[in-house]
C-alpha cells in the first residue's frame, strides 16, 4: 500500500479536488466560481445558427412592414439555381445582322495561314465573339482549325429574338454556330463541327 505524503503531484491533486468538500463555504464558493465560468464561456462562444424551421412563418401571415432577411449561416452557400421558363421563347425569322456576324466570324475563324500566331487569330475573332467565349477560343491552336475557307452563306437552323443556331459551310465540312444578341449586337457564343 502506498504511503501518502504531503509532497508530490498526487498530493496537489488531492488538495485541489478535496478543497470544495472541506466545508459548506468552500462548496458554495466552488459552485459560484463554476457558474460564473459557465456564463462567461456562454457569452464568449458564438451563437449557433437558427434551425432551418425555427421561427419561420407562412409568407402570407408575415406582416408587410417586417423586412425579410436571410438568417446568417456559416455553411457554404448552395449552388445557384436557375429557373427554366415554362415555355420556350417564340421562334422568329433569323435576323440578317446576326447571320452577317456569323459569316464574318467564320471568315475570321478560317483565316489562319501557316505561321499565324494565336493572338493575331484571336484579334480577328474578337469583334464577332462574346467576351465569355474568347477565353475558350484562346485554348484553340489556329493550326488545328481544319477549314481554310467559308464556301457558302450561313443557313439558320433555329432562331429566336435573342439567339440563333446557324449552319456555316466550309471547305472542311459544315460548322454549327450559336450566336446570341448582346447589348453590343450579335456575337458568336459557341460552335461545333457537324458530323
């Protein structure tokens, strides 16, 4: 059996844990200190986010003067959702200005004589291409473009007031081009080779 002494680590621990039990005053003092610590820690910790369903009201029952705001959240935001209109936009006749832009884009796209650098080729496409599509075009090597000439007029496949799909004949086959109407006018937003 070990001998208990007044020295050592175990003796210090016994004194700390035994102190509240020495008298009722010590016990009350220890409980007060513990309560104060719990309250201080409660103030220092951040408030948990409200439950998803806690405090929600039906929007029809919410008073009009009460501002609606999203609760603060520490979670990652959800990906954006896109609503699809219930009906497709009405078909319209192809805009001749849009067809002219597609043809001008096609002539710039096939204009890549041997030794043409990418930046010069992109500069030719820039006036007819959307700003969002230019970085994708920058990844194309002009030497890999199979066509060297546009061989006919652009033929509309589908057309609405703000977008059109056009087939453009080249000496390497047909290319399908997607053009959209921007504030700056018609611009090419995508293309693909037709098999």
